[in-house]
C-alpha cells in the first residue's frame, strides 16, 4: 500500500484516484490509479477560493 504525505509525492508515483468498486475480485491490478505527471505549488491569489 502507498502511504506518503502529500508534500512527499513525486513525479512517477501512482495515486489511487477512484474508490474501490465492487466486486473487488473483478478489479484489475491498476484500476483506479493514475501516475503523477506534473507537480506545482499554488501560492497567493491561486489559493483564493472566490
């Protein structure tokens, strides 16, 4: 299982982006995961929710 804090994620990591679906036995090994391709940090006005 992948356990890493958000600030430690790097390009190339695989993150689970979808919840497990049922039946679990019917899921493929990589289903629901996506490879991190780009990382950036938001600052200033980009963080403003309005």
